[in-house]
């Protein structure tokens, strides 16, 4: 088995851990597996590739386990640029999911956006350290108009 660690925020790590467990075993049936396999490359895709120590660090990371068959098929090269790209996509996907749930709860049940967002974060075990809840809600209020126009 081979391992890659995807740098993520604390909230995304808790969300992925809740959804898939401490480690994600790579497959092509889950959205996470599809995302990861699209950014992996084989050595032949990089002419004169020389592995280097990663300089892209984040405080938290989420581990993906790759079996030998997937290694043969998709490769294992995971560059810093790909790490940043995947990290951004995971954060964006998490926030979009959260914001869509808030809009849906407001439209269907009349629940306040803020209550829904805070309840979902609490459900996934994401605590309000460093004012994270307020930061997420401010981001939601900035994007709410665009989301409402797009979805309804």
C-alpha cells in the first residue's frame, strides 16, 4: 500500500474523516476517489522527473491509501501544484455543500441560514475555535446572492 497526504483545513479534515473514516481507500466510485485519481500522474507523464520534498504544507492533512493496482493504473506523482489544486477543490466543495444545505433548509423548512450552518458544522464535529463559525457565515453572506440566483 502507498499513502498520500492531502493538505486540508481542519474543517475539511473533520468532514472527510466523518464521511470516509481516518483513511480513504482510493476507488473510482466516490467523488473523492475520482478527484484524487484525476490529479495523480505516472512518471512517464513528466520528462526527467526527479522527486523533491514537498514544500506545500498545511497544519492538517487527510490520508489516501492507494493499493498497487491503482498505483499501476493512475501513478503516484502528486506535485505541489496538484496538492494546492486538490486542497482548494476540497475546501470549495465542502463550503458549497454547507451553503446549499443552508439554502435548502431555509427554502423548505424556514430554518435560519446561520442556524443550519452552525448545526451542520457541529454535526460533523467542527468546533468554533478561532471564530471559524463566524468566518464561514461571513463567507456565506458574501456568496448567498450568487447561490440563490444560481439555484432558485
